[in-house]
C-alpha cells in the first residue's frame, strides 16, 4: 500500500461517522491529516490524495471546494457525501 493509499484510507475512515449521522457535506483540513498520521515533509502527498478524482470515487463523495493554498497545511477540502 502506498502513502497516498494510506491517506485515502485515513480520510475515508474519518468521513464514515459523518455519513452515518446523515451529514451531507464535510470539510477536511490537510494539516489535520498530516498531524494525525504523523507525516513529516509529506504535505504535497497529503494534499494530492484527497484532491484526486480517485479519492472522490473511493470515498463516495464529490469535491465541491478547495481553499487556497491548495498545497499547504491550511488547504481545506469540502466534499458533498453521496
């Protein structure tokens, strides 16, 4: 499993409780992912994984927005859950 796969798995696992509660939209901050996973010097990877179309299909959501900077700790990915 690649680092990107690990990030996708982590994000999906953290989205599921929101989905079960019936939430329709969720926001994920890249810096929070990096901190929780203990990654150092992997911010581009952390931003790329949830920002890819592959993640939308994997997690069952549709990205509706991305705040700038798109490749930094304060990047916030917002998804509409299906």
